[in-house]
C-alpha cells in the first residue's frame, strides 16, 4: 500500500522510543481554569510566557518528541519577538502539532453527553496550520460513563466527525491524533471502563475505515482503563495494565503505529506508575507512549506561578516529569528515579 512518506516519517518521529508528546493545547477557557487557583491572570502575554517557558526547558527533547499547541500559541512569538513558538520547538527537535477541534457542546436529546465540534471550515484551517509549522493534529471526543451512559447514539455521533477530521488531516499532509477520551469521573468499576473504552474504540475504528483513513499514519490517543474516580475499589497499576492491554488488543488494529495515553486527571505520579506497568507488560503490535497535559505540567505550573524568577525551577520540574515518563515508556521507572527530582533536591538538600 502506498501512503505518503512524509506522514509516515512524522508518525515514526513522534513515536521514537523513550519519548512522548507534551499536550500544551489547553483552550483559552481551559488554561484559565488551570491558572485561576494560582491567581495567575489569563492574559495573552501570560499564556505566551508560560508556553515559552515550557518549550525552552533545557534537554526537553531528550524525552519529548512533539508538542500539541492551541491555535493562539501556534501564532505567538518568543518574548524577544524572534521566532514563532512552533519555530522555537522545531529548532529544538520537537515537532509542533495543533489541536483542531473546537471543543464540546451538549448532544441534543442526550442529557449528560457531548459532541465535539470543529469540522466547518476545517480544510482551510488545516492548510493554514501547516503553513504555520504544524505537522500533526489532534481531535478530542468525550465519552462519559454514568447510569445508562454512554448511549450508542453518543458513541456513533462522535465517531464519524473523528473519522472526517482524520481524513482531512491526512489530505492536508498532517498526521492525525484521534482521541476518544472516556472520562474517569464516576463510581464505575475497572470492568465497566474496559467495556466502554472497547465499544468506543470499535465504533471509532469502524468510522475511520469507512472514511478510508490510512491507519498506518494515525496515532491513537486514549485513556487507560481505570477504576472510576469514585469507585470504592481502586485497581492496582498492574491490574490496570492487564485490563488496558486486553482492551486495546481487542479493539485496535495492528496497522496503527502507536498509542499514546492521556493522563485525564490522574495525579502525575500515578500516571507515570501506570504507564510504566503498561509498557513493562508490553507484548503489543503498536508503540506505546504518553501524550500528557496535566500529568506533565502540574508541578511546573505550580512552580512557575506566573513569575519570571521561577522559570528555571518550573523547567526543572517539567524536565523531571518528562524524564520519569520517558523511563516509564521503557518500563524502567522506579521510586529512585522519582526521588531524583531537581526541584525537591533544591528545597530539601
Ligand atoms: P491530560 O493528559 O491533562 O488529560 O490532557 C491530554 C489532552 O490533550 C486532553 O485532550
């Protein structure tokens, strides 16, 4: 089968062993929610300064292969007015990507369920994003687990736009990351999560195949199979790994080159421990890695607090989490590695 070599090499570069993707694509409302508890005003300058601090972390590209940006960030320049932020990333060997969905809205007639919007005008936006330096894209659909949720209608309604997004991205020369996120919220069991993630992935891959998407040049971004946040019995990392890998083996075609996990509200250390357990178990046809937002950024953001004086310490915190997750991809993460935090060492010599 012929598929564009440029797309293939971008996909393989994103999946280089030992590295993962930094999700820094919070929309303006979402980054506002992250800044608010720290009393950081969500101005365009603060958003720019924060992303520039993340992206200039020394040594970040040792563990990070790509970074997903939001529309505003793709157009911003460094504080000295020099490079654009995607140019800055590319100069460091980190591939710039772009979130292209336009968020979720309530699904009419289905209380508690959502549909992702953003297909209108997408072909033109993709052409512009590519000119601005993006080499891959992301679209996130959201599936909630609850009493009689998700409905079959919600799963189907979200699968087709994901497929159309992926087809349009490949047409534009951009590698699509398809992200059907099954939320952790609720009292559901590990087994129920496995069932819902499986059904969601089956519907999504049926949609991708129906839309003639080339599976060899997509990345799947999924949540792990986890006990719900409010479930009384929280599964151990090893049980999570067994359920996650069984679910993925049943639902994801071997043609897909890689699966990158989202963190979805897990604590940063838990996200690393579970990734380590999954990758250590291995035995799957795809490359496995991470595409974390909160689980990479939380410590860095809390350290930065909006002050230029804290940039170096915030970068050390990001570097540490990226390194721990880079080790987890190799199944080599340990408590010892966790203790080697430069930030903690500084505070507790
Ligand atoms: P989290 O890892 O914080 O869930 O973010 C990943 C992401 O990109 C969600 O769309």
